[in-house]
DNA sequence: AACATTTGCAACCGCACTCGG
DNA sequence: CCCGAGTGCGGTTGCAAATGT
C-alpha cells in the first residue's frame, strides 16, 4: 500500500516535470535545425547526460531530449550505416564498427568505453570553459537565448565565414547548418579581409591550405548541401581548380537555404561523409570519428 | 478493410544522492 | 552516524497512433 502511494506520488511528479509543466514546448513539435545542431554539439561535449543537455535547451525536458536522441538521431545513424554509439561506419556484415568483429562485451569494447569516458571528461572541462566564455560574452543576454549560446559553443564568430560575410548580422537561423559546416571545413579559418572577393578567398584557402584528399561527399538526392563544396563523387578529391569553382555553388546554397526557412531539418543534410585532413566527421552529428 | 509493423513518446523502474530527524 | 523519505537521473518498456502490406 505504502509502496503504491510512493509510486503514485513519483508518477505525478514525473508527469508534471515531463508533460504537464507549462514552461515546456508543445508536444510533437519538430526540432528546428539550429536547435538540433546545438543539441548535437551538446551531445559531443557532455555525452548522454540528458539533464545537463536539457538545462541548455530552453523548454525541453531531459526526457524529451533523451527520446529525441533515441528515436531520431540514433536511428538515422543506423540507417546511414553508422554505429549509433561510436558514430563510426559499420564496415562488417556483423555491424561492428571500425572493421572489428569483436563482440561488444569484450575487452576491446571496454577499452573504447574507457577512451570515451576520458574524452567525455576532457570535453566536460572544455564545456565548463565554454560556459564561462559564454557568461562573459553574453552577460547582457537572456539565458534562454540558445542561439547566442550556440554561437559560442559552435565556436563560430559572426564576423567570419562566408555565410556571415554574405548575410551579415541578418543571416537567417536556418543557415546555422552552413555555419556549422564552415566550422568543420575551416577549423583554422581566420578573419579574411572581407568584401565581395571573400567567397573566392574562402575557396582559395581551401585549395591552398589543405592537401587532397581534403573532403569527399556522397549524396543520394539532387540538392545536396555538399554540392556547395564539392562536385566530385565519393572517393575523388579536390583538384587545383576547385578553389575557383566554389563561388557559384556557395551563392546557390545560400539562395536555396534562404527559401527553406526554418523548416529545414538536420536530417535533410545527413547524407554525406566528410573527410578532412585525413579525419572523418559524422555527417549527422558532426562528431569526429 | 484488415492485419502487421513501425514510430514516437509518456511512463515506469531502479539506482544514487540529499537532507532532516 | 544511521535511517527513511524525497528527489534526480538515465535506461528501458508499453502502448497508442501512424504507416505499410
């Protein structure tokens, strides 16, 4: 009897916290692209600590965040042939990542868990630093401004990158995906002189700063984001002409994405494989693999 | 139309922690 | 210090709705 009452109270509290509370978003509401990207960044930084993640996503509950991860992203990763845990491509018929046929319960997997935990702790420390930076940079802003927060956590500066050069401070939020890609593509991107030649300089930087193979891409639909960056199918590399051919595609994607507005979903772009400086990046989560 | 399968998400469960007596 | 109630959290399950055959 007492146990039943305790469960009843607990259920009520849980239901309030996860469902009835007035300060949570409407149920079944899709995750906007920028929020999904921010969520992915948080996953990368602090792993699957749902309460911590939810704390940085206004009006989202930890349960909602957890469900989102389980139902959407992990499934999408699996669908695209990526291991939902390691974000690495499944390369064997057994479905284990990295070409290993080890049973997940063996020591090699424990090693992976240990490495993951180590990386998580490092990321956590970095995250704390990022938050401090956020506090300093955005002190006047409302704490609920996730886009201000994401600007810090994505590491992108509104003064740099082709996207913001073209759109300035009025860049639509849907272009955060493109900004994210710029961060992935240009980790050493430095502030350029700007002006209308900026995009060309971006392309030239790609060609000059990185040795092929820089990046490869795969797309199974006609209007791919990566078409902005590469015209070659998977397995092929940039050539010396690439730097000069990037201008027009960039303009195209800006134009197209502008019309997509905020209806664009992260999954719309989860169709490519990114290889940069010999390192692979998960196209769905953006996590390095 | 009927049945099977998949999907989305609220709810449940158990463990760990805090706090007051 | 110990104990029990309350709470937070993450993993998992159950089930209604949606979708496929």
